[in-house]
C-alpha cells in the first residue's frame, strides 16, 4: 500500500495511485499535513488589523472577514520598506520538526497571494484602475510579493515540504475579474517565476482559485501549475473543465454553491462519481476534499457525511 504522501504525489503526477486521496474531516481521514509562517504575511483575520495595516471585519456567519480600510489609498502612501519582513526568524519557528510531525502525510506549505494581497491593500476598484493608470506601481507591488514567495519556497525546500499553495480567487460567477489579456500582462509572469522556483525546489504547485477561471487555466498549466483547488465547478460546467483532465490535477469538493447546498443526498453521491470520472484519469488527476467552513457555506452534516462516505467508497 502507498503511504498518504505517496498517494497524493502519485495522483498529481498521474502515475497511478492505489486509491483516491483523502482530504476530509474526522473521522474520514486526511492525507495532508500543513506547514506555514507564523504569523503569515498573508494572514486574513476575521476581525482586526493585519501586518500590512489592512483593517478587517467579519462578514457574518462564516469564518471570513473582508477589508474595510485599505492601507494604500494612494501610491504615495506605500513605502516598500514597510512590507512585512519575510526573513524574520520567529516567523519560521513552525518549520523545526515539521517533516517529522507530518509523518507519512503530504506536507503542503503556505505562500502569499499575488492578487488578493494587492487588492487587500488597494481595494478592487483601485487595483483594476491601476492596470491602466499606475502600471509601474502595481508591478512593483506584485514583484515584492513574488520575492517574498521565492524566499518562502527556499525555506520550505530545506524543511522538505511536498507542495506549495496560496489563494487567489480570480473569478466572478461567469467571467474573470479582469480581462485575460491584462491577467497575462501583469500576473502571468509573476506566477511563472513562483512556479519555476517551486518546481526547482522539488515542490508541487497548488493554487486555490474560485469562480469562473476557465479562460486562464491553459496559461496556468503552461507555466507549471500542478493542482487547481476549486470549490465551485458548476459555474464553469464539468464538461467544460473536462478538456483539462490529465493536464492539471483538480482538488475539489462537491460544488459548494449548488449541489452541496441544494442537492439531495443521492445527487451529492452521484456528483462525487461525476467529479472523479470527468476531472480525473485512470492514472490520477483528481483529489477529493471537503469545504472547511460548512456552516458559512450552508452545508448540513448529512451532506458532508454523504460526500465523504461516497468518495471513500470509490475504487480506482
């Protein structure tokens, strides 16, 4: 039998895992262990002020917060020297013994977002305007975030992590937040540098990105993204995403906005099989998971149980 670490790695590489991976709550099992910075420069408090000076407030029943006060109202407000010090020794205390604590689990290390952190600092409207009015300043901030990730990747390499992930939600319900052309102009080169460094360090690359992101999936595959973690698939359609099966690994729960909320238990179970059959291949390419804020998403315990149990019952 493969170890959990081997199952996840083989699924991503499409080299034939002996079972589906597990990324579930107790008692259903989890093949993943995590490691990260403490504090992380990408921390997103439900309420409070983060290291960059962004002020957050909780948005209700879910765990998430949203930024209410953006620290860079004008670019003259920003001094690159005020960015959090990624090299601060205490930030990396969790790396000591991390590989031993993970044991046979796949150790996934956390990075710093390249888009969300920008708009946490500037606000969405300013960020979108900066594409045209302040491209140099925008690129400068993105470059700072890239360099922070490159430093983190080297620390994680030494700690023997297996994968590297950060979160950037790029999609609205039916399109990207910005044009694909502007994404390719500003962000594609940044992602490319990060993914090249991660791969050189022996880390498989992960990105969480929700919403409609079909337009940039070919670009992400091209520049070395191994795993796309998406919690919504139905706003793109499984048939549309099927064209990428075998080119990138999908890490997904049953669609959290639709079937998990409104589907019957039988529909949830059937959707599990559709995910495996449509987004995976006989050699791998699909990782099942659960959504970690079920109360905020409106998921019942019965729905969670049905999904986890059905994924566990599927044999490769």
